[in-house]
């Protein structure tokens, strides 16, 4: 009996556990689902729900005023967001994969899945992102049961043959250019290669993880559209309390060249979209 239950766990034959939540970490029924959503207490994968706000959110390829949007502009907006997210999450550890859904259903639209190499790296990122905002919107983050994205993605979408469109219940992962993928993920291959070629003796002093990447509790992006801690209308600490009068300002995390321009473009897109919706 136990072997049978184990063999059907997370499948359509499992009448107790939700197969969609098990496979993609999201379910269109939400808390009203008749099956259990077994939320992991630890996982190498994080889900940042509904985080990506596409410029053609209402109608694909069309802005809120009904005017067509150049597909190149949409892709540029997406890759700016992708790179921004990658650079922030990369501070907590090596990223195995970063997938952003192109689906339109409420439970999947704009979902960001990041899979770290180690579970403790994901746990550190989870603690750091709680209570923070991105582009004026709160970040909703939690551990995800998804560890095999091959089972979570829609194969028909990859073959351009999915007839359910954006409302498919499997992931339609939006792709980035090869150049950007090589730029972001290629650093890991380079670092592995340099370590394998090095034969030097380990130094006597090893910096702690927090020293090497900077203490994640003290990170605070304050430029327009980037990452901020606390409330969107004021400068808050990570614990949600306002900075006391006279206390020193925390320094901004190092921002690599080009990121301010990238965030400014994303902010402009979002601001125009909000104005058009009013």
C-alpha cells in the first residue's frame, strides 16, 4: 500500500495531493483546491509570485490605449527585468536556473522561479526578500516544491503548438537571448574553470559568506525602480520600522555599470502603463 501511494504521489491518480501544485508550485484553485498543497519548509527553489509586470499585461502585444507595441521593446523590457533580478539574487549564491512565466492566468502571470545550487542559499534569499518592494510593489516570496522544470514546462509551447495560449496550466517560460544567457550564466563556468586550474594552497584566512557577498540584511536599493526595503512611500529598515531621526544612512549596495539605466527604463514602462490605466 505504501509503495502504491508513493508511486502515485503528485500525479493525477493522487486524490489527496494536488498534482499541479506539486509540479508547478501554483494551482488555479488556490486555497479552495480540494487537494492538499504541501508547502515545503526548505527548498533550493523560490517562487516570487506575480512579480514580472509585462507592458502588454491587458492584451498581449497591445498597450493599455490599444496601440500595438513593438515586440523588440517588449523583449528589451523583459531582459532588463531579468538581468536586474538575476544580479540581485546572484548575491546569495549560484543560480541554477531563473525562469519567468509568460502565462496569463492569475495564479501564474509574472511568476519568477529561481533555483539555487544549495538550499541554504535559497533560505538566505528568502529571508532577505521578505518585506521588500520592487518597483513599488511588495515582493511575495516562498519556497517552491518545483525542482525539475522539465516536468513543469509546457512541451507544446516549446514547439509553438500549445492551443491553450497564455491560460495553459503548465509553464510557458519566456526566453532571453543567447547573449544575455551567456553573459549571466557564463560567469559560473568561468569561475569553475579558474578553480580547477588553480593549484595554489588555500589561504589561511577564509572570509565568511556574508563578508564575501555583503550582509544581505543591509542591502537597500534606493534608485527609482530597483529593490527597496520596507514601505514604498518612505525609507524603511528591513524589519519594517522607520529609520530613527539622526541615525546614519545605510550605504547603497554596489550597483554595477548600466543597472541604473536599466531600472530607469523599467520604471518608465511601469509609470506609463499606470498612467494609461487611470
